[in-house]
């Protein structure tokens, strides 16, 4: 049995989410090959080739893949499909875009966001917004999976590189084309890799009040997130959204300010080591999932916290 794992990268480095998710593939059995795509990405290729447990790295060396589109990369994977039994990727925005298309093309059922592996055909995943855990067995000859990165430790980078094979597809689908993207620039850590996160909800009342959270984040070296309600209200951009429908996170400390605790939000943060909830509503559901709670007005509590952190 052999696994093909799609490796994401940015700014010359392998994506941390891919390093975590690839750890799950060790439990599938057999060899694990990586697939990385893009031109002029030598440093990312070098790092990827040294991922512990990887026996081969396939580098799709073509500038068409500098911006990953599911239609194009799926075509490449399908061309390699006969040699593989498992196809996996991290359950990121990119992975969730590629793998459903691949499973449809292969005519198999995708197994989404696994958090554990019991055997090569049996996997563990959460259902009902994280309120239940299902054990799923697949009888498909080829298995397509996404892996929840927060459930696994990041693979180590060794000193020895595996075999690297360069390929350049002759035919690349043109059904979709990359146009542009708008990225929010921030000095803060990325949400999915941050050790500390402070998030605001509808209780922050407006976008300007998120500056209070920025001040706390600056003192703690934290990332700033938000609930879906805050994003939908236009307080902050979409890439701040934390939760089942946003980014699933597992920091050492998660601070929720003015967030009531919808089950979709809790499902995206419940693997955090410690959760602190600040809310004026003593009946807010989030308190049931918190390790620590402060009942009070966030606009009184946060300035006190900022003042304390200055000492």
C-alpha cells in the first residue's frame, strides 16, 4: 500500500498544517510519497524532501501551479492514481477544495477531517459539530481523505532527503484560471499555528473595538480571530474566522471575548489546551467548555488586562 500526500507550501517553507497532517499517513501502512507543486520553489522542495517518513517526493515543476487550482492539480493526481492506494491532504481550504473533486473523479467516498487511524481501512472523525465521534470503515479500493491537522503532531524534518522526481504535465486543464487574491497583511502569527489566540465575537459591537484585542495580542504574541457572527457583521475580514466553518485551531491558550459559544465555533477550538472565556452573560454556553471564565463587561476587563500586561 502506498500513500500520496499533497504538500502545501508558502514563502519557501512547507505549510505547518501539512507537516501535522502527514503524520497521520504513517498509520496507513506502506510507503508515503509527497506531491508538491510550483516553479522556483527549491527551498520548499528541499524541506519537503526531508520530512520524516517520506520515501519519495514528486515535484510538479510548472508555473501553472504557483497558485493551486483544484481543477488543475486534480488532473495531475489522476495521472498518478494507478500507483497509489491512499490520497490525503490537510483539511485546509486548499485540501478541502482538491480532495472532494479527486474523490468524485475516482468514484469513491471521501473520508473528511479524520482525527485518528484505527487500521488502514478504519478511521476516526468528529460529527455533529464535534459533539460525537464516529468510527468509519471504507471498502473502497482507493481511499481519499482529509486530515484535521490539530489532531496530530508535526512530522520532524530530518537531515536526509528522500528521492525527488520532477514531472511537468503535457496537458493542463484550462477550465479555470487564477486571476488574483487579496491577502490581509499582519505582524501577528497565523491562526492555525499560533500558540495563543484571542478572538472577538458579536459582543465586540464593531470593528474598531477589535483594536483592544490587537493590543492584548501584541503583548502576548498572539493571533487575533473572530466568531462567524463578528465576521458576518463586517467587524473583521473572513480570514479571521475561527470555528468549524472557519479555521480549526488548537493553541495552548484560546481567549474568547464576547463570544456566546455556538456549537460550530466550539467545535473549531475545543482541542485548545486551555480556554478563557470573557462574557457579560453568565449564561453564555461557552462557559461550559472553558477552563477559566470571567463574567463581566469586556470593555472594562480588557483595558485592565492590557494595563497588567504592561508591567
